């Protein structure tokens, strides 16, 4: 609701870029598709086992990427596929990237490296 209200206030003067992991409903993606100028989507991984181990949640990324593909033009989407220390490797990053290209046709895919930090208690 905030993003939609913000768009109404600023009109087209400001560009809205949303960075998200797409943990939201189909309806949210549909509603924001006409409000958000560019989407940066951090998918973590396409491997459901690695995703669940890292996030503690089941992955809905297949359905979410399908919704994104349906409502948002390819040129308005950047997909991030991170290398996550202790969870995945570059082979998983490459498999995830190829799967996204093949299944959804997204071509603006970037890789990044999460940094492992010391655990402070």
C-alpha cells in the first residue's frame, strides 16, 4: 500500500526501484507491476533445498518468477543470484542462472557474493 500511495504522491517525477526477494503474493506482484519502474529480485538460489536451509522457509520462487514474467516486461527486471558462503557454490549459481534464462527468459542476471561475517553474540 505504501508503494502505491508513494507513486500517487510523486507521480512520474521519481523512478521507483524495488529490491525484493519476491516473498509476496501473486496479487502484490500484479498490483505493483504498474507502479514499480524497475525490479531487482534476489532469488538466493533455484535449488529448493539450499533455499530452505538458508532462509528457513520453503521457496515459492518458481511461482513468483512466473508472476513477475507475466506482469513485468523483461527490460524492467534485474535478477540477482548470490554466492552464499557455506550454502551454495559457483556451480549452483550457474545452474540457477541458466534455469532462470531457460524457464523465464530473463536475461539481465547478475551474480554477487554475500560476505560471511563473524557471529557476534
